[in-house]
C-alpha cells in the first residue's frame, strides 16, 4: 500500500479539511449545545457530493470508493463527530444497502437523492432486547397474500438519521419466517418515512453526538409493498453483516479523525497556555503525552487505510476491518482523555472542542460492533473460538 494518496484523493482531503475548518468549526458548537441537527451543514455536504462518494456516477454518485469516504470522514471528525457520523450513517447504513442489494428500480428511485443529500436513509437493526445479538430479532414481517404487502410489527432503537426532516426511509430487519431447525429467516424491508403505523420517537438525550439524530422506531401493522424487500428474503441478516464489515472501516476512519483532532487541539493549547513562566508545551511530561497521542493516531490511520485498500482491491478484509475498528476506537478514547487532561480545567468546559471530543469518543467502542465483538471476530478469523460461530 502506497503511503501517499493519489492526487485526486489528496485534493479531496484538502477540500474537506478546508470545509471542516471554515464551515463546521465556527457553527457546530452551537448546534451541539442546543442538541440540534445541523441541516445547513448537511446540505452543504450534499452539494459537495460527500454523500455520493462511494457510489457510481450513473446513480448520481462521485464514482469513488470506501477509501475516499474514509478520508472525508477522518477530516470531518477532526473537528466534530456529529457531522461525521451523519455522513457515515447516511452512506454506510442508509444508501449502501440499496446500492449493494437493492433492485434496479430501488436504486434508481432512491440513490440519486441519497447521493446529493436531498434525503437521508437509515437502517433499523438494533432492538431494545437485542444489543450485540442482532440475530435475536423480534420485529416481524408477514406477507399478506391478499394485498401483496408486508405487514411489519416491532421496535428498533438507537437508529441514526431516522427522524430528521430529510429522512426518506428506514430499511428494517424483520423475521419473515422460520428455517426447518427453528432459526429465523431475517429479511430487510424498506419503509418510507410517513408510512401509516410507523412512529418515530423523540430524539434520545445522549452523552455525546448531540448534533446527530438518534431515535427509537416503532412499527404497528405497517404495510409496505412486497417490492420493498431489499435483497433476498431470508438474507437480511447476512446482508447486514457485510454492511457492518464495511462500516467498521468508516467508523475506524472517523475514530482516527477524532484522535487526530485531540492531537491538533493539544498542540495548539500546549503552545499557548503559560504556566510557571513558560508554555506548558516546554514540559517534557506534556511533550511525551502528545507524542504518544500522535503515535496512536498515525497507527490508527495506517490500520483503517489498510483495511480500506483491501476492500477496494477485492481482497478479504473482515479481520483487518475489525482490527482497525477495535484499535481506532480504543485510542480515540485514550487521546480524548489525555487531551482533556492537558487542557486541565478548560478541558472540562464545553466551549473547548476537546470536551466535545471526550463526550463523543466513548460511543466509538460500542456502536457498529462493540470492542468485545471485534475481539470475537478477530479470534474467529484466526481460527479460534469456533464454537462462537453457532
């Protein structure tokens, strides 16, 4: 893997970096404090083509790949994770299932508007009693032969981008039958926003990611056409496992950006903050702490780019994606904690970006597969713990 980005990717990186500093940085603090979704920033991201980065031009995309998406996510997360996760979820969880598994009609109906950010898609997988055990889905969908419609009942939780004014649909996993051994057939079904019986709860009160949209969803005899099945019936869970494998690379890039942002803020603060007659950056204890933070961010970047390069080239990448997600989320928490410590009392004040980064970092060890799940996946790829395969 060449350590240098291509001219096109480097231009993308610089463009997003400038956008993050010129547009996101001055505004996002106020959105975050108000727990308000940043529609104007999201619209600008759409005009830039960021939501269409990994999708073909024939559907309104930019013709890029996951490496391009990761670069954009890292630069955004260097200044704010709420904006970055809105992009990540909009692409990886909202649009990617349609791109990978949707019918041609579904692609042409939804992808062009998803790629421009006109609408956002969401994916309803997690349930209140499920957590990491996504295979224990309780939401059901039965096909009504009289109307040729799916009738969906159940509840989903922690669903990103599911209740904004521009959310166009949620793709929901539901049990649509049983295998001979009693295990469920889980399928993915697209439910447009506003469908009768589809209820979106108020936004959660969260520790972090306060400028992103996260909600609980309820389905009470929700009816959608049979044609809204995404992919094969009974393959919804397997499809989403692939989505998660790819999404872990995106989350790793986001976590790397947060970790690097902690370095950026700490270097700036260490040069400006005076204590005992000199900048605190002159103290070896501060220097070594920031050096370790930079080492972690750099290594994390290598990990997610390696996984992305394998994905793009068609090589196996499951283990590398899990490694990148596990390491990057761990060091994001480490760097956020250390950056807060370097800032002292100011690190506890919300006006400083590191306070926001500290609050935003912990979810990275939980969302899109906990750190424990990543270790299970890595062990399984090494041929260990085969009993976990069920």
